[in-house]
C-alpha cells in the first residue's frame, strides 16, 4: 500500500515541466506499483475535439510485447461503449469483466486479456484530458479507488502543464523551422536546397519521422519523387536511391491534388488502391499523412509525412502539418519561380550565343560563294580576250555553281522559316520514284562537276515504284541526303527502295564511319553539324532537319539507322500512289 509520502513524491515529479509522455509514464508506473495493479493504461484526448487514442500502457510485472503493444496503439477506443461513456461525461466506470455490458467488445477484451477494470476520466478546467484504465482483481480495485480519483485530479493538472509547455515548444520550433526555410531562400535560389529545408523542417515541426515531397508533371500525368528528409537530419542513401528511382503511380497524390484536402492513413496497407506497397513497405512506413502543396491558387505537389512506428495521427497533428505544408508550399513556389527565372536567363544567354554563332556562320556561308562568284566574274572581265573558250566555260560553270550554292542556302533558310510558322505548302502528286531520283542526281552532278571524283552514287530503284509526294520536296529530301553522304561519308553512296505495306521505303547509305552514338540524338536538330575527318564542310546544319520536316509534311518519315558493316543509312518512308506497282514487285 502506498503512503502519503509516495503520493507527494509522485506529484512533485509530475509538476517539474516534464513532457506529456513522461508524466503519463511516471503516473502508470506509480499506480501499478503503489496500488498493486496488474496493468494501467492511458488514452490521451485530443485538445480540440476530445477524441481518445491509445497512448501508453504499463504492466506491474514489467512484461512487454512490442507487437501486441503496436496493435493496441491502433485500438479505436471511441468505437466501444466504454469510450463513449467517458466521452459522454461519466467520470468513473467500474466493470467486473472487460466485456461486461457498457464495456468492451468481447473480442477486444479477449485479445488484450482485459478482466476487471476501472476507467476514470481525467479532466481539468471542464475539458477531457484522457481516460485512465486500471486492471486488477475486483477487491483490489475497490480498495483505494477514492484516493486514486483524488490523485487523478492532480494528474490532470500536471498533464495540462506538460501539454501547455509542449505547445509553446512546438510553436517555437515551428517559428524556427519557418525561419530556417526563409534563411535558405535568402542564401540561395537553388530549388534543391529549398526543398530539403522544407522537408526536414516539416517533419520536425509536425512531429513525424520523415517528410517526402512529390512534385507532378501534369502534362505527362507523372508524379516526381523529388525530396525526402528525416526530421533528425540523418541520411539513408539506399532508401533515397530507391525513392528517387521508383517509377510507379501513387493514386493518393492525384486525389489530394484534385480535392485539395489532407488525408491521414494509420494503416496504409488497408488502402492498396490509393497507396501501392512499393511506396511504404521498403521504408518501413507504418502510418502516413498526405497534404497538398498549394500557393497562390496553384497545386503543384504533395507533402508526405510518415512514421515508422504505428501511430494515431490526431486532427491537431494534421492541422499543424497543414500549416507547415502551406508555408512550405510558398517557399517551394518562390524557389521554383527563382529556379525558372535563372533557367530562363541561362536559356536566353545560350540563345544569344547561338544567334551570334549562327549569324557568323551564315555570314561566312553567304560570303564564300559570293566571293568566288565575284572573283570568277572579275577574271572574265579583265582577261576575257586572253582566255580560251574552254577556260571561259569553266569560269561560267563555277559562277553558276557558286550562285546555285547560295540559292540553296537561301532556300534552306526560307523552308525552315515556313515550317516554323506552319506556312509550308505541299503540292502532292504521283511521282515515279526512279525517274525523279535520276533527275536529282543529274542536277547534283551539273552543280558540282567534281562530285563524281569525290563520291560515286549507285541507284537501285525499280521503275515501277511510285509515291505520292510534292516533287520539289522529294528533290530537296534526296538532294540533302546525298549531299550529307558526300560531305561526311565515303564511296559508294547507294540508293535503294523497297515496297512495304502502305508505303515505299527509300534508303540512302554511304560507306563511311557512320554517326557517332553521342551525336545521334541531335542529328535532326537544326543548325547542328557532326565533325568530319576531311576538309571543313560547308553549310549551316539545316539539311537533315529540313529533310525530315519535309518528309513528315508529306505524310512520311525520315530516320537514321546504323547498318551492319558500317556507314550511315537514312531511310525515308513515303506513301505509295493508289496506282502503285503491281503486287509482288520488289526492289
């Protein structure tokens, strides 16, 4: 039996600014030993709505079953008659058996071995702080109950003090966390640093172990696992690697974004339709809350807060988390804006550099043939009377080639502009492919009489292959592909065609070194050129870009392949004419 000095010592210990958990633990330990109880348990009430949740339990023997305790922590005491009676205003409920009428469901009483018990409301200042449940033989509970009721009134005061101190500490921590986020914004515009500060401080202030941030790509309907931080600042590299590399949907994120309201899950495994196991099992998450990240009318992501131990997420915790998420969303939104502005500045600077490079290259490409034309013209003008007829024809041919080269460059620029503005006109017609190709190759030879010395061209295209295409566009596509092969490849350039279902595939292959794997992705980008081992090549890097756009404008496609045996091969798929070659013809 306890003594007055024991009670006074207990009251002194609980009045020293201890935490709620410490006050409750000391109370349960004192009661079980001082009154020889089998077990004492405490259900803490939420300060806002009075809702009761399992908080702590102590056996006099000191026995512990962590798994059973974790299960007990999830007990919904408010769904029982006992919980409802205390919430309704009863101060003391005595039961000879835990499953007596007005008590606990038989399954609950049996699962946790609850026999005779007394439940006491812990109240102070007119509000409910919690419910104390004492278990012991009936005769033990009858003895000392009055003294315990008095003791509980003092406990309520100690709990009030502890929770008031915790509220102040929490507000102070929240202010410090927000100052930390603000400080990060003041020190850097890097979005990653802002996200890390928001995540760590959100977990710390809201009382969770970890906080993760998911941003969303609305266009591709994808969630982007962007940041994850533990409240205590420790790191788990393997978990981080798994988190950022997981490419799986998380339906609860879309629900939060759609409805704009937070949701808490004390058992995420009960909601596989919203939270697939891949998002909680590898991390040992036992309870989790999701909150929208919204600033200035834009919802752009979700904040996830989780515990690795089963825990009831109270409405108050959820409200604190909401406040933190709101502040964090503002910080992240500012960080994203600054990040976008920085990227825009860098893009603008890159565009200016590209413009300067392009203008320098264009100036060179226009000036080179113009200088040659002028030089040849001056030679004719100054030395015409001394030149042989063959020399005159050679100079005139060179003047014509220079003018045509300049014309091609201007045509390329005009095509690029029209395609960029969507004003390219397509005059499709039925074209016999072999005849059209022979005309293109003849034109190329006429433009550059030295081409035959540099690169021979082989044509293996059946005469019956017909396509529907703008003839001018076809000439330019083939001319650009053959010209590209002559610049970068080696002889011979082989042109073949084959009939496929619904189209004709035209292939232009050279026997050079092919395209470097690192350059393939940029192959069809405008104003790009691969390096060449030979002499510096002319042009501004528009040929392949224009060829692909023209092919697509005519209902076809242009792609690059790396054929066996080396070299580069470009394939053009063009729609066949309705009166195409007979079934079974091949090339």
